[in-house]
């Protein structure tokens, strides 16, 4: 037993309240080292009367470690605990003071979860667990009201550039809600819709005004009302890290310099404002002079932005915020932001744009979820770019699962591309077989999936601006077979709770140097296996199917044979199969 690899701390994702009555405990150990893990638990004031041993099960692994988890409902919402670790015939106890051979009998020396405070339990909105998001870049989705067109508007479907306009607007979205409902979408994430000078609108000029080329406040209210009538939630994009160069307070600083009453709203190093050797004399997003960084620690800035956050939730009925460059804004601001937004709507979804490991923001005091780009990289690395074998991919996904509390993983925002990346079909070099495997994993894995507009009908495009081309509305030019495939994926996810937050997740098979994968999702009533063959060759995947009857939920043109309890599934190159069996009777 390698004691140096064993790790636990009584906080963060290692010991956390899952709900108002339940604590979940986790422990890390060297991979394939331990055979059994238990926790001895009880109340510190009534140890002998509440003492209870629970089993921890291996819930995930990565390349170096196994991660064990178990849950307990402390009768008085307090918890003391130690761990019993076994490896074959060897066993040892672990408490807060270290390792010992005998069972600890002094609760004062054990790990502690002091108390479950109901108001502090990290509780993301339930609706997100069942959501299928669709990301819309408003300027490129549909032109519904030509009267709003910019003066320099270009014909729809032209070549996108960083600075051109095609006249997409919010009326265009309303005109195509039937399309989204037909696809099965029940949540929309809009990139910014507020007044700005660019086509992408990440350089906000007025946080309380809809961009004149998109509509106005009444347009947004009508859009939200129509979406809600269809059961579609609406998520807006906010840029609180920086404003645009035409934001009134920054204009004042540009004009009045050190005498400006708004100079404290920004991080200015030198007056007058200038750009020297490509570096602005004030802090910005990246080094973009037209995106000055806001000082969110300034009380006036904080008050202004929090009122903005509250207004669009309370007055317009938005269902949440996606927060741009969220990791560069101070934590204290986000804690206040969460309090304000959740007071306006407890079911609002708060999604941070963070491209890396995000556990610091997912402790219940800041965001509900982060844009899951580590998931994106892993899925694309295995299914699209063939840079990982099955075991490496499973380890990568397992590492991510281990980092976050379960409730954060249940509402993780799982995307495969966006306005900031090449489109999925382009990453696949036009090979829809790869695209379908990646999307199948996205829709059958834990968390909420998001489709970037147009992926479902074969839209391609490289890095910005190529990934921001106009949506194709001529059905003769759409890939309707691909659309049908996405429809099936969405319908499958909607129909089976085991594929959403209710379903336990694990890799049943992911071999080193292998290209085949079995993902298992299991609820109380149903066991679902998703089989993937990411190979140019036909493959036969065998597994213990038990005596139950298996039905096909999604047929990737496979063949199945049974030999006793062993099922053998033959998959063609880049083939897949989704199989289900009823376990409700035991």
C-alpha cells in the first residue's frame, strides 16, 4: 500500500454537502492499490450512539490514481470520520493526524465536516440537468428585420471577416424558433446582444441597451416570452471583465484624463491614454486597446455591474448569465454577483468562461458551472484527432470528474466547439463519422451538451472569423441527414434519465492502445451502454451482458451475438451502438 499517494482533505471536492442532509466523502489512492475503502463516521457529541461504517466505491480513475466516494446522512448534520483502507490482507486506518494500525477511538483526532448549513449547500438549478443548449451568434443566425441592418451590411452568406456585418438580429431568432423546437432544443445561449461597435459585441458600449442592429428591450422581452412558452430557457452573455472603448465612462477618461471622475473605473498606468509599442498604457483584455479592463474592486463599478446583472434577470426574465473572461475578474465580485442574481431568480444558471481546471470557482459561492473546455479537448483528442488511446481518454475524463463536486459535474457545460474555436466538422476534416462519435459521447455523458449553431446541418469553418459564418437556411443546402442524427441524439437524451444527471457514469472498457470504448450510464431503472469504435477497421467488442434482454436505442449499423452472458458487438469503422436493459426488477 503506497501511503504517500493516499490523499483527503475535509473540504472542497473531497468532503462536501451534496444536499441539505447528505455529505459525500472522497479519497484518492494509487491506481489499483486498494481493494476496499471504508469510512467510520459519527457525531462528535454522540460518537458511540451514532457510529456507522460506510463503504466507499471507486467512482473514477486517471493515469495515476483511483478515486473513491461514499455518502452519509449525519443525523445531526455534523460529521466526524476516519478511513479504513485495505489492500488484500493489509489494512490501515487514516485520520486527520495520520496513519495508524488501530481504529481511532478519539473523535477529536478525526477528520471533521463541522455542519451542513442549508443556505451554503451548492445547489445548481435543476433544469440545467435536462437542458440541451444551442449557442447563437446573433449577427450570423438570421436576418429577420432588414430595417435594422447596419449601413454597410453585406449579402447573407458572404465570406465572414473580423469586421463585416450581415444583419442578423433577434427577430431572426424568433422567426426560427420552430426550427429549434423541431431539433429538440430547450435552452439557448446567446453571445452578447448589448450595444457595441463590433459584430461580436464583446466590446460593450451600453450594458442596459440592446444593440440597435438587433432590436430593443421590447424585442428581447418578446423573444424571452416566446421561448418560455416553448419551454426554452435563455442565457445571456455578459462581459464584466472589460468594456468597449465607446463605453461612456471610458470615453470620459479618454477626454479628461486624470481629471475624469471615472478614472478609478479602469486600471490606468499612465496618462494620457495611449498605446506604446503595441501595449496600452491601461490594462485591457489581452492587449486590445478597444477593450479596457474594468476595475471590479471599485465600489461604483461593482454597484453598476450588479445592477446590470439584476436588471436583465428580474425585469426581462433571463434564465442566467454566461460570463466572459470570468477567471480574470476578482472572486469577491463574483460572490456578490451570485448573491444578487440568485436573489433575483434562485433558478438562474451562472456559467463562467474558464478554459482550464475550474474547481476554485465551483464551490457554491461563485458559478454553477464553467464552460468545459477540458472536456472539449479530451473528446476532440480521442474521437477527432486520434491523439489519445481509449485508456488515456478515459483517464482524462476521470481526472475531470475527480476535481469537481458531483453537483457541478451534473450541470457542466459540455461543448465541442464555439465562436472561439474551429467548427467541429472542420476539426474532423469533413469526416462526419468522427463528428457523430464525438457528438454521441457529448450527448450521453454527464453534464449539459451545447450545439454551436449550424453544426447540426453541416456548417464548417476554421478559426475566427471562419467559425462565425452565416447560418444556412436553404434546406437544399443543409445536410438533413446530419440534422436527423442530432434530432435522434437529443430525443434519446430527453427520453432516458439514465443519460442525464440521474445516471451513474463509468467506463466499462477503455484499453491501453485501444480505439474501442464502452461508456456505462445507469439509473435505478435502466442500464445503458454506449459503444464506440474509433478505428478505420471493423471491431468486435465483448462484455458481460448478464442474462437480461438488451434493446437498441441507437443503431450505428452494428451486429450483436450472445454466448451465455457474454455479448459480442461488431461495429464497423467509426461505428457505434447504444444498448439498454431494464434493471428495475433487480
